[in-house]
């Protein structure tokens, strides 16, 4: 199974009876949401270009242990919408 398929399998395999294992939820001044996890999650270095599916699969797998209710029902959009655009460099 490729990495995109693994992500789909992880998301589709979430048990609907599982509950989120989080602490307090905070909003910062620009309304970004921050959630305290009741544990630790190690996130590897991520390329500034794009998160590859192999790396994403590991992150999604770890996150489902903490926020299954949030991730349940989500799916993976393999092709970006809209697709990335290339902006020519003008000197």
C-alpha cells in the first residue's frame, strides 16, 4: 500500500466510539486554535515545499491516538486544490 493509501486506511479505521484525549483548547489573538495533548507527539522536520505522504502518514497515525473525533470522517485529497502555481521570477 502506498503512503496515500495508508493515510486513507488510518482515517477510515478510526472507531466512532473513540474520544479525543486532549486538555484545554486556547485561541490566540488571531484566532488560531491551540490544543493541549495529554501526552507527547514527535513531529519530524518537514520540508518547506510540501509535506510528503510518507511523513504525513506517520503524523496522522500519531494524531489519531489523541484526536480521533476530530479526524473521523476526514479524507485525503491526493491532488492539491487548487494545484500549486508557478510564479515566474522577474528581475
